[in-house]
C-alpha cells in the first residue's frame, strides 16, 4: 500500500485540529492541500478516514482504529529525524510567536561561542507546541503549559505582559502604562491556539472584554494596527515583531508570562541541559522583568 508519512501527518493533524482549516494552519499549507491529501490517502487505503461534521471533521470508525498506528509511525519518524539532527550536530529551537525577544541574538551568539560542535537553529511554527509535536524542532519555546504526560518542560524566565494598540489611538496614544481593567473596556484580539491571552485573566476584575480571534501573529498585528482591536502579549513580542503603527505599553497589574522550554519527555535531545542553563541565565540577568 503506497501511502506516505506526509499523508499520515496531515491525517493526524486534521484529527487533532478538528477542522481542515486549523490543520492547514498547523502544517503551514493551504486548506485545499489538506483536503487533497486526505482524499488521496483515503483512495489508497480504500476506506474513508474522516467525516465532515457541522463544525469541522471527525474520524470515522475506521479512522479511529488506524489513528494510534499512524501516531506511532509518525513518532518513530520524528525520532529518526532527531537522531539524524543529533548526528549532524544541530539543535533545533522552535517558537510560535517570538523566541526570546531581545534575548534571542544574545543566546545565539553565546551558544555559537560555547558550543561550536552543536549548531542552534531557530524554527518558527505557529502551533501550540511551536513545532515540537510535528517533529520540526527538538526543543520549543512556549508560553503556555504543555501536556506533561508527553513533554518535559522547565520555566526559564518570566516576562512582563504588554498591551498592544494602534499608535494613533485617541485615548491611549500618550499613555505610558495601562491596567487590565482599561484593556477590558476594549475589544481584544487573541490567538486562541498559541497566544497567552485568555478571558480568565480578567477574573475578579469586573466584566471581561469582547474577544475576537486571529490565527497568527501577523494577522494579530494587522488587526491592532487597523484600530479594530487591542491585544495583550508577552514582552518578547514587542522586540521580535516591532510593527509600524502598533505601540506596546506595559500593563501595571498584568500577570507575568512564564517562558518555558519544552521537549519530548521520552527522548530529550543532546545539549538540553546546557540550553536550559543558558536561557535561564539570560532571564536572570534582566531580573525577569525586561525593564
């Protein structure tokens, strides 16, 4: 049976995402490519794997049966890729929105000087695990908790929470800092898959804001620059994605954002301990405040 790992990866992504659209975003391809790949795999196998439902897709009975086998095959393929990367002396560091902000080039330079036998490559992937689940990186920078049954993780620092708004905002343009209550009076744009903003941030502070969704950092910034909504984010975003027309200011009572490094629990990569120590030191140098 002539199926490919790429087809299995698309099938698993569609099951995990629940829609072809979200699977396409996770994989960095078009929705049409996801649809064609699933259709091709179903033709090769001879049975439908997914059924359309009002809110997306779900596995058929046969799809549910073969899903664990597909996951095991992909996991083995990921381990093979990791072994090849380790053999060639590469440590791939994934991130979704921002790596370490202004600390990123400092890490890259220090790592290159101290570890000439193991290159550090940055990989951007807009997924909840910043490419770790998909096997495109060995360690991921994440700012949300990960599934501790599958992944190991360590908090390496804390970042201030900032508010982003259109630079010509008539009320906030001259403000140097704002509060969570003030942000709640606006429409807030969030990336529900990889962002750090949740309605429960406003628990106990009054009415939560109206929420609209974006699908990646560029769409998030475009919405804010247009004045349609404001956003809250970790400080690294301001350094990694400075955008004309968008202003970032600290939120005085905004909860700090934990920065984690995550890896596959059953297969930690070479150089992991050194990377955790290096990133932790960078955050400690700034007092974890970014000020």
